[in-house]
C-alpha cells in the first residue's frame, strides 16, 4: 500500500474500524497526520512503538512497546498501517 492510500483510508475510517500503526520512533510526520485523522474519526488506534514518550503514542488507544533490542530490526523496516473492518 502506498503512503497516500493510507491517508485516504484514514479519512474513510470510523469508530467501527480498528487501525494499527507501527513506528519505532513514533515521530514520523506522515504517521502523525494519519493518527490525527483517525482520532478525529473516533477510530481506535493500536500503536506499536519504542518505549518512552513520542508524539504517536499520544494518539493511541492502546500502545504495544518495542524494546531497544528490536531497534535494529524495526528502524529499517517500512511502516505498516492496517484499517480493519
């Protein structure tokens, strides 16, 4: 899925869907934009991110933390966004 498609999907989301955003840093601007839109649409958001405070975690309904040992694997991986019916 292309990044622009993820933004489009977030605008079409609602409270009956669930979104999952994966970002090691939790500071990626495009993912923050998507999270803001999802929050406005009242879509529950599961965030998989690093331990500690970051901007993305402020939009999360649920946070699953990645330990520092996983950093090498996750920091170079492309982000993933899922909007589930």
